[in-house]
C-alpha cells in the first residue's frame, strides 16, 4: 500500500487566491480536508483489520495442520517404527517446526525476505512462545491448583498469541503498513 500524500490538495487551494482569500469558504474547505483525511484513515484501518483477520486465520490453520502432522509423526513413529519417546518427539516437532515455518512464511505472512535469517528468528519466536506457555502451565498447576490436563490447554492461548505476535512483528515483518502523509499546511 502506497502512502497517500494530500499536499496536492493544499497546493490547489493555495494557488487559487479566490479560495484562500474568502473567509467564508476557508472553514468549509478545512472541514472537507478533515473529512477526506478521516476517510483515508478509516480505509487504512479497515485494510489493516482485514489483513490482521486473514493472517490470524491462516496462522491458526497452519497451527492446526502442524499439530495434526506432528502428532501423526510422533504416534506413527512410536507405533510403526518402534521409536522411543524422545526420538519420536524430536521427529514430530522437527518436521512440525519446518512445516510451520514454510507455511507461515509463504502463505500466512507472504514473506519475501531472506529465509535463513527468518528461520533463526522463527526458532527464537518458538522458544519465546514455548517459555510463555510453560510458565503459564506451571503457574496454573502449582499456584492456581488447576488440573494439569486443563492447564496445558490454557497454556495454548498465550503460546499461540505470543507466537503470532512475535512472528507478525519480528520474524516476518512487512513494509506494507498503511500510512497517511498529511501536509504541514493543514
């Protein structure tokens, strides 16, 4: 999204002495400019909200698919290949992280930047989100006395929220944030 420069409207008004010299029209012109600016800001806000809704939905979809693939690999490798718990878990999470990175970088956030640094940031984002999850789960169990199975479910909320926000703002940053440039003459 390009920045919108409203300075051309000011130059049109300033070049017409009939408009600038008319004390009755100036408040009306100012009000029209303010309404125009508010419409642009509202449009940018709506576009940002649409982008946010679509990336959140895609992020959750990738997370669901990642969970299915990860658990399928963990349980499948334990049952069919007779892997121990640690190797099965490493396989499931390893493939899951790579799948999640690939889908989130290409589909969720349409990231066009260098992939290797983004992968490093993604792993850091995962570590941060996992730490938040673990702290919430342990707090629920030890301090709030919540059933451990329920505590793990509760921990998914801050994990997902943290992972999404860190991914959106740090791992896959976009240069397409909507903006409005308004002339200093307003």
